[in-house]
C-alpha cells in the first residue's frame, strides 16, 4: 500500500494523470466515482440518475485555488452549470467549495465569488450547498455562509457539517437559529485529535446525535452517509418521532452504493447523489486517499457494490 507521503507527492504530479489512467484498476476507480471531465458528461450522469428516481448535486472538482484568475474560472463554470440545468431540465442543485473560490487567497474574494453563484441560483429557483473542507477553514467557511444566508433565503443556500469535529453540535445549534439547511456527513479529511474524534464509534455516535437534532428542527436537511447503520438510525428515529419522508433527504456520492441509492429511492426516500466531475479529478482523488487510510479501503470496497 502506498504511504501517505507518497500519495500526497503523486497528487501534486498532475502530469501523471494520463499515465495512471491507463492502468485497469485506476481507470475503474476514476470512471466509477468521477462522472467525467466535462459538464456534458456530468449532465448525462445526472440524467441517468433522475431516471432512477434520484436527484443530484453538481460538484466541480477543484480546491485550494491559489490564483484569482482560477477562482474566476470556477465561478464561470458554476454559472454555466446553472444554465445547463435549466436548459436540460435535469433535477439537480450545485455544491461549491470556498477554497476553489479563493478562500485561502482572501475570504472577501471567496465571499464575492460565492455570492455571484448563489445570486444566479436564487434567480433560477435553484440551491447552492457550501461544502465543508478541512478544519483549518471551518470557521471561515461558516462566516462566509452566514453572510450569504443573511442576504438570501433558506432555500437558496445551505452548508455542510462534519460529525467527526468536536465543535459540530455547537455549530449546528447556532446555525439552526438562523435557520439554515444543513448537510450532515462524517468527514473525510485527516484531522488531529485536538479537533476531531479519533475513534469511529465516537464519530458515529456524534453523527446520530446531530442527525436527531437536525430532523427535529423542522427544516429540510440532507443526511449524507453510505453507512447502513447511520441510515437505519435515521429511519428508525424518523419513524419513532413521526417525521415524514418528505421532511429530509438522504445523500450519497456518485458511484458509491448505487444499489442502495436506487433501493432508497424505491422505498420513497428522497435520495440526492453528489456528482463529481472536472479536469482536476486526479489531485482531488489522490489527496482524499492520502488524507485518511480509511478512504482507500472505502473506495476499493465500493468497487464491488
């Protein structure tokens, strides 16, 4: 198994992308979990998901942008995607990362760029989800989101929280006061024990606690998980509390547990699939594998489901 340092090194060698893609296993990994490099390919993937009873969210892969021009290109990509959604009639919203809009250059730049996308989405009756990234930008992400939420409606812009962070329950309680639409996930970044639960059981326990608060809030949230235990805990809580299936949605990643995605949709649950695409899939994919050893096993395991 490749070491973390080796994977991080490889993630920086984007010139190796085409070489790596020639290998059977690597090609299977990328074509299974990445919809393609173009928005056309993502549209095709989403149209197929819609026929299977699932909605979607566009996720253009890029992060930690270091140039203003590149952040501008990301804005243009999302403005085009919002146009494509209307033109094609597919059922999808969009997900953005603030570091792809320049958060690490200047939070004000990220806010202005994100605002342009949210404003365009709101004008089209669509929705933008602000993704959560590493803990080093958690507070800055929340602050930008709060500014956006103060200007736009509940159904225009939402945010993500991660159950492996100690701070998440406090963040959720504060965000619900606005209120805000929240996506709950476990988290996929390598975080130190000073800020995140190091044990899976503690992460899962916190996930269930946060899920129960979200579902009890009366706001439409996204419960993002591929873990059958977390899915069952959510369903059992909703049934016990008399919470309707239409009051929330489940969310999964493109290519992960496709069987379960379709089964959930057939069972009458709202299922949204995050469709990742773009030319920067190689560094993104390699960094996620490098950051947490569990991500490697998770991806390999889902090749066969």
